[in-house]
């Protein structure tokens, strides 16, 4: 199982695209998490995750770090938000300076971008995520159930 290292967690306002995907109003409060998934100590995925702040009141770095399990397990047990299904779009992109530094690749290296909208009951969107994957030594595999 990958190790998850939280880079930052901050409050913000939903931009037009995040608001559209989360069915919010532009400017509504959101939480933005950035984390790295590591396999064998090697950074492989850089995630940026946007959540409606109203559903995740009390989510702090300390609370995230104290939970031992999957992030979706945290969302369900601590906030009552169950992630039931997701829509994903995959594309190839070039690493920018930030993703290159975090993932340990050169600027311009190929990355797999996984753009996900996760839904709960009633097909209500509750998460927008962009994962940038270094597939040099790993491949992307997803099993949602």
C-alpha cells in the first residue's frame, strides 16, 4: 500500500472549474489538499484534491496525520462522506517545475494526469482531484468498488 505524505492543506475559494465540477457557486469555501503517494520511498503521485469545505468541517492537518488508513476511510468515518464512484479522464502532460521537484523528475518529463470527480449518494460530487503520476517505474491501476 502506498505511503501518503501531506504537503499542505488550506482553505480557499472555489474557482469557476472546481465550482462547476463540485456543483458549488464560484467563491464557495473549499479545502485544498496536496499530497504525495510514495512506493518504496519513491514519490510516484502528486495529488491536488479539492473538497467542499461545508462537508469536511474540522479537517485539519493534525486530524489528517492522526488517521491511520486510507483518505476515503477518513472521509467516511470522520465526516460521514462516502465515496461511491468516480469519473476519471487520463491525459499525458509534461512535468512543470513544481511537479518535477516533488516527483524527482526533470522539467518536461512525461507524467500521466488523472483528473477525477468522485461522487457520493445521489451522484453528488464531493471531490475533485488531479493526480500527476510518474510512470517511469510504475503504472496506473485503479479499482473502485
